[in-house]
């Protein structure tokens, strides 16, 4: 009983955070979804592309349920260098469509297998895993990148939140006041703490 509850709970959380990732693209220009927004080159479509490839590998290769479209295999070193950004020939639609198809494939794997189904992740130190391990890993991975997307989006236009329901009008005066208060506290702590 707890196995089905855990599986359903993790799956629901994974679906919710995936939606949040795609929602972060809403209203952004073609340039803004592609351009590097951190010194490492982090960008919105690169995050989506990376999560698509990861989902295809984890819910595909790991459980001998290959994703039907072509995605680079986990041991393709060149692919790792190119999966965090998009070329000028890759469209927003092609990347988000790939992500949706990977979701469908991942969801089918999750539905078809019990939570203790064995898998093999050759790039992990302990490669023999269960579906549970992979679901938790992908929930963490997607949540981590959703956090990146939150900060990138806030830097671009001030929008925050996980979906349209949480996207409230921005009170810039209140934000500036909070920022100033936190900055004063940080400076004061630096004086006190040395």
C-alpha cells in the first residue's frame, strides 16, 4: 500500500515541477529563452533540453525501455557538451515538444513498472537501482533546474512563482524595501560577525 502511495505521490510531484519548468518560458522572447543568463551559459531552453535528455535516459535506457526518438546516449561525451544550450536551428517548439514526448514516455514507464522495479544506471557509483531511486533523482534534478529557472526569470522581468496561479502582480516598491532591509542586515552582520 505504501509503495503505491509513494509512487503516486512522487509521480504527481514530478508532473507538477515539469509543468513549472515549461511555464517559465511563457511570455519570453526567442532571444531571452536562449541567451546565457549566468556566467556558465545557463539558459531556459538549455535547461529544458537537458531535462528532456535526462528523462529519456533515466526512464528509458535505465529500464530497458528506450525512448523512441533519437537522443544522445549517456556515454556520448559530445552530447553532454551540447545538451545545455540550443543552436540557432533548434526551435523552441522542437525542444518543448521533445520534453513533452519524454514526459509521455517517462509517465508510461512509471505506470508500467512497480516502484521497486530494477534498473541500471551505469554512470552512478552504485548502478543497480529501483524505479523509486530514479523517480526521486529526477524529481530532485527537475526541482534544482526549476530553481535555476526561477532566478533567471526573476532577473529578466521580476516574475516569480511556479505557475500562473502564483504569478501575482509585482510590487516593485515592496521588493526594493525588502532588498534594502536584507542588505542592511547583511552589512550589520558583517560588522558584528567580523
